[in-house]
C-alpha cells in the first residue's frame, strides 16, 4: 500500500508538470491568433458579441453559433466579429475566459477574507464562493460545461490557473494535514475538488438534497482529503 501511495504521488506531480506545460503553450498560441480589445469602446463591442453568443447558446446550443448570427444578434458588422474572433474556437476561448474571470474575482476575494481563518472556514468559504458564482446563471454554467468545448485551444483549467493561489492559501494550515504530502499535491487535489464539487452542488444536486446539506457534505469531503 505504501508503495502504491508513492507511485500515486509521483503520477500526480507528473500530471501537474505536463498539464502546466501544455496549457502555457496553448495560451501563447491563442494570444497570437485572437486580437484583444484595448479601448473601452472595443471592450463594449466584444462584450456585446459574447453576450450574443450566450443568447445563441441558450437558444439552440453551440451548433447555432455562426459569425453571421453573432453579428446580427450583437448588432455589429461581420468584419467586427472577425476582427476579434477569427473562428468559432476563438469565441469559445473568450467565453471560457470571461466565465473564469468572474470565478477568479470571487475566489480571490474569498481567499483574502480568509487570510487569518481556520482551515475549516477557508474550505467553507471557497465552496460557498464557487456556489455563489455559478448560482447567478446556472443555465450558462451548464452550457459552458456541456456545449462549449472544455479543451478549446487557449483555455486554462481552474486547477492550473489557481494552483499558486490555493498553494498559498493552504500553506499556513499544513499542521492540520494528515500524512506527509507535498503542498503542490495538496493544492492540486483541493483546487480540483472545490471546482468539481462547487459545480455539482449547483448543477447536479439530486432531488431531496438541500443546497445547505450539499455544501456541508462537500466541505466534509475536502477536509477529509486534507486530513488523510
């Protein structure tokens, strides 16, 4: 059993290293292909096009999204669409980035508020934060997971994007952890659990399971993992 734990830990570290390298390469390529808005008017135009994409997603899924429909729904020219989104994949990347940007604001705020809190309070706040941001528009959250490709070139997974933040947040609580596992592995596992369980509480909660109970059980699972 001890040997298997060592192997499992090595594989987890390898996954983090390889995944981080791939994400950095993809993000670099995406930044070359898609022009980013630099002026306020341009940002308003891009937001209008992304809002149009969301409307189309809700109306008929990703298959309904075309440059013509985006232009028509957003009230902009085809040229404006191509100026910032040369293809559908670039649009998908932008949709994911905007969503994760909103998540980032909430998670960073929660971490800042829990600087001097206990490990239990930190975990509860992070789970609550994920629930908070996905409760605003659960339909869109579900569509981003089911209709918009998760591996759109240039998107960065939650656990990778926030790895350092989770590592920093967990560092003061190492005395509360169970068996000796390095902090990078703890951050990797915890970030993924917060991400997956936070989504599940909002989007995949079965009938009969209250929101409060789902959040409480999710926190228990995360804390149990850290204590193991």
